[in-house]
C-alpha cells in the first residue's frame, strides 16, 4: 500500500490533479479510496505524503465538494469532513 501511495504522491508533486490541471473522474474515484474506503478497510496515515495531503485539501476546498456535503448532511460543516 505504501508503494502505491508513494507513486500517487510523486504524481501529485507534478500536477494539481491526477490528469494534469483539470479535475476529472480520476480524481473523484481516487478521493473515495483516499477518504471513505480508507476508514472502512485500513486506517493509514498520510503524514509522510505531503502531496496527497495537499491534494485532499484542494478537493475539500472545491465548491462542488461543499455542495455534496450540504446535500448529504446539511448539519455537517465542510471542515468536519
């Protein structure tokens, strides 16, 4: 798992999103694996993967993400996710 995370972190060091400068379906699928599925299967620390942490912050700050959170649970604040 850490080899995969290291490769992902290396890719994200070269561009904002997985496919370059545009947010794509690849990012949507990957963020699920990095967030939700991470808690369901195996809790892994991303502390040493600074580019993955930056990536997750960028996704969290997208206006579309805030709209999803509002629809999912209007009582949840974005910073809680």
